C-alpha cells in the first residue's frame, strides 16, 4: 500500500456523518466530494445521506481503480 492509500483509508475524527467524503450541508442536504491529486472534486448535493454515500462510492471506483 502507498502512503496515499493509507491516508485515504484513515478515519477522520471530525466527520459528523460517519461516511468518508460526505458532509452535512446547510439546509439539511448532504454534500459529497472526493480528493484526487490534491484537488477536491465536488460530486453534488443530495437529499439523503445514502445518495451522497453512493455518489462517493461510485467516484472511488471511477478515480481510484483506474490508476
């Protein structure tokens, strides 16, 4: 495993949702994002935490497995 993979897999203590890359957005919506080569990519705003989590998982497949 590379250092980047190890850092990506660490649990963040400040995460309030319990899902990596998913944050609570003002207004009760959920934001999903992923960081690739030190750049944040916004995946969208979602009405449910499950939708945001699924968007994050799909982005992980797209960006991390293509390397």
